[in-house]
C-alpha cells in the first residue's frame, strides 16, 4: 500500500518489537536465563520510541489530540501499559511481569489495528479541550489499574506455590516464603527452589521465583493507590465535560455506568483491605474483577451498547 | 468536658477481629445497628449496587435508551420483567427502582454513621491534643473523602429539586419564550418555585456543514437571548458551547429538518400553515406527521367535518429511481435517500382522510398518526411526491357526485434545533465536593506514607548527626522502602 500513513508504519514496528519481546519473556519462563529476560526487556525499550512516534505522528496527521476514537485510545492505553512496565522493570528489576504486560499491550494494539480508522476529523461532540483532560486521565488510569490486577494474579499464584511447597516439603522451605518474606529485598525472588517434583512442583518452583506474596500484594495495592485517584479524577472531569457539553454531569449512559462500576470495584478493594476476612485473597480477586470491568468498559460498551460515548468508529 | 474521661476512641477499623466488647449487653436494635453500619455490610451494599448497575448497562433503560428498544425488551422478556418488578427492580428502569433507592439509602445511612462516628473521634482526639501522627492526617483525609461523597449526593438532590430540566424545539427564525408551554417535555424539581425566566430566545440560523464523508463537521445554532425585550446575548451554540444566562442554560442537543407545509381546504381557506418536525437517525431520510384537525370541510353524507393527516418522508437530497411503477399507482417516480444536504428536497406524502382521533386523547403524539379511523387517500395507500416549492392539487368528493380540489404546498425547508434547557443551582456545589473528594483521597493515600517516610528519614538524619556529622543520607535504607510499599 502506498498511502499507509507514517503513524501506522511506526505502530507496526512497535508491535513487531513487542511481539519479539513477548517471545523472549516466554523463553525466560522456560529457560530461566537472566540474559534472555534482559534481551526481551531491551526489545521493549527499542519498540517504545516507535510507539511514542506512532502516537505523535498520528496526532499531526489527524490534527487533534490522539485519543478521539478506539484506534487512538487503544494505542494510548497500550502506551501507558508499556511505559509503566518499563519503569517497573528498570527500577525494580522485575522481569516476569513482561509476560502479562506484553500480552496485554499486543492485544490492545491488535484490537486497535482491527478497528483502525484513518486519521480524520473528530465528531463534533469531541471538539473540546476536555477531550485532552478527561480521556487522557481515563486512558492513564486504565493502564495503571491493570497492573494492580497483574500483581494480584502474581500474588495469588505465589500464594498457591507457597502452599504447594509447604504441603510437599512440610515446612522445609518456609524461610522467606509463606510468612511473607520478612527479610526479602524488594523485588528479588523471595525464596523457592528445591520444591518437590511433578508438573505442579515445577510450576510451583517457577512461581516461587516471584517476589514474596507480601511484596506482590504491596505492589498491587500501590497501583490501586496510583490508578484509583486518576480514575476518580477522570470520571469527575468527564462529569464536568458532560455538564458543559450536554447540560448534565451524570446520566447513567452505559459508558458512565461502567466507569462507575470500575470505580466501585476498586472502592470495594480499598475497603476490603481493611476488613477482616477480606484482605489478601479476596482483595486480590476483586482487582481481577476490576480488570474485567475495565475492559468491558473499554470495548463492550463502545462496540455493542449504543450510547452517547459511542465514538469508537468515528 | 465529658469526652475527656472516655478512653480514646478507636480511629481505624480493627485489622483483626476484636473481642466483642459490650456486644452482649446491647439491645437487638443496637446489635442490628452495629451490623448495619459495619464496613463489611457496606461492601455488600456496594456489591448490590454494582449488580443493579450492571443490569442497567445491558438492559435498555427508559429515558436513556431509545423507547423502541425498551418496548422490544419488555415484550421479549415479559415474565422476567414482571418477576423483577415485583421484587422492586423493574429491569428497564433500574436507576429509579425501589431496590436501587433502598440500597443507595442504606449505603448513605451507613456512610453518614461512619462519618459522624469517625469525625467525633477525630475531633475528640484533636481537642485532647493527641500527637499529630501521619496516621492522624490519613484519618482526616479518609473522613474528608467520605464526607464529601455524602455531600455530593446532597448537592445533586438540592440541584435537581430546586431546578428544572426540559427539551425545547426551535425552528429557524422562530422566537420562543422560556415558559412551561414552550417545552416538548419539562421536569420541574419538587422545590422549584415555578417561576420560569420568560427569556425569549430567537434562533437566527442553524447550520450543519457536511464533510466529504457525509457526516456533519459541526452543528451550530446562532441564537439571541432577550431579557425583558432587550437582546443580551448572541451566541453560536454548539455541542461544547452552551448559552447560559442568569442560571438558565441552553444546550445544543439535536437538529433536523422542519418542512414548512401549507394546506388549503376545498373552500380555499388556509387550514394548516406550520413547520413539521422530522425525526431521523442519519438526516438523509427523515419521517414526520402532518395533522390537520380543523380542516373545515364536510364530506357528502357525513354529519361532522372531516380531518386529514399524512405520514411524511423527507429526502433532502432525493435520488429519483429510474423505474416507473405500475399503472393505477399515483406514485410514478420513487425516490431513495442521497446525502444529508438539501440539494433536491422531496417529500413523500401518504395521505389519510377521516378522524385523527385527537378527541379521545390516545393519539396526541406529534410523531405518530393513528389511522384507525381514517381511510387512505389512494386505495393502495400509496404516497405521492412533493418537491420543494411546489403545490399539489388533490380532489375530495363533493356534493352531487362532484369533486372539490384542495392543495398541499411545500413552501420552505428550514431546520429545527433541539435544545436541552435546564436550571441546576447544585452544579457549583457538586464541583466543590469533587475538589474535596480529591483532596481527601490524596491526603488519605499519599500524605500518610509521605509523612511516615519523612519522619523516618529525619530520624535517620538525627541518628547520623548524633554520631558526629550532619550530612543527610541520600536514600533511606531498604527496610524503609519495603515497609512503605507493603503497608
């Protein structure tokens, strides 16, 4: 094709790097060589500038803030996901996170490509500086909150692996494990190795390379701590925009409703963390529900439920 | 002070199950209240609200979805809907259902109780001069967050109760006063004093320029607002730019064509001279209804004057289809929709003669024609085409087996603009609670960890200073970091 916009070409290059990186991270799980993981991380770091460039060129081609339809929005969220992953990896040396982060980033970009719209004018309803404020907050919050679910899933996996190790080894591998790894450094593996044989054993062994359950839970909470206020802010700014554009700050439009659902899910999470019997496992499960709700909000509402926010194909 | 003799109130919810102090001594009401206001119960309330809201996303809702979808859903799931309606949760109006209100009210009672209890404890702690620990400030943040969330609902209710909210249609060139009679629909709050502004708005012009893809790039109503006969504001009103004056706000909501039709009866009297509001999804073809109740002509052999009505289809850019229909059909050219631009406006008129049924009140809707007591003008119920600026002459039976001619003229094709008009004095309060909510949330989530970190760092510096130096440590030890992120 001769008339492929530059932004789409750059987008393709970024996706190619991310796919290669994902292969690397999966290989890291199998071979557990640090160098493999570092190579994969380098591939992500190489793809990232192309991702940035794809967004910037798209903004120039379209002549507006590049969050005006689902192609641009998905690209934006995947950008937040990749950036957040890079920051965590470089600051805390976490590598296994590359698997869910890259799967999600690639999936988001695949959806973006499937719903590709050539750069063009915005629908009249989006002609507003509120687009920049509201939609950017929502995209950022979505990208951040998914990490709380990733860490929660790792937490659950680590919990299971610790339980497995405890059951098979009869407390021999207790040190640095089940009780929460009191002396474990922040993002290094909190214990593990030497767990009993069999498929379950090898899986448990791999999972025990993860940081301690307590650390993972802390990271999960940390991302709610960052993402929840941004989400709250984004929803509020959406209300202000709704009042400005339509004359009502809240109208139970499907998109509004779903953003409220996501907000309530994470509000439940925050309360669950200080409620007896709800901490840890149940709280972790709540963030997983939150992940599902975020993506239902992103796609289901835009594509299958008509409402005032149905700008997906615009 | 009486409070000074009490033991310090617990400020945080216990993290482990506490011994049930005094629980046995409580009355059953007290026990119920204790359970009702617990955080665990609040979580269940939130989950219940979540479930209802989820239903509201997937089931078409009255007031927010198209009426047709709501009717279709009810027809398809009659029994299910009946069952849920008995349970206090009509599926097509969950956001105004009794169950939803009960859950919301329960949550807010629990929230209020929490806010009062914790607020009292915090004030008591402040008065007694307890040390201002990081946790203390975190508690204030949490309290502010919950309180402002409670105030948000107060602000919403206040705004809705003291204001009004309506939909108003204005055709190009028309002047409309902001009074109840001018609205298509109007909802006034329970505490609204009933005094509408009486401002007159004039729709000077409306334009919706089309892009190459056929979609409008913008839609703009140029309006002038008159206060006591004096023009005070003239503004281009579009989706993101409303017209507001003294608390009454006009928002651009929708638009469409309003063909101006003129009907003369066989006596030559003008019996209808109006702009007819047409509705459509994509503006390339729209539908509307003409009703002439005071036609002032009595058909031979009848005692009462007849009425006429018509179902209209408007193609602003009609594309004539080449084939000619069969003989005996008055429609000799059929049309298909083109673009949304008024390049070749043609009306297809399907005419009916008889009783419009306006007396029994069943057919007041301006968008539908009840043809139950009417007969089609053409035996095949065919429509005839009426291009812009043209007049069609039709015949009705007259005395002595004669005929009497009457005319329908397509005079002009202005556009109408639909406005959401409202007065809501609660909005500034709502925004204030937004700010307070954010301040509370950020204080709760960030101030406490920040203060804790600073305190630890200071302690480290003091210790380092005690050993004979005053240098500031560049980074805190890892144990601090660990504790911060896992708290």
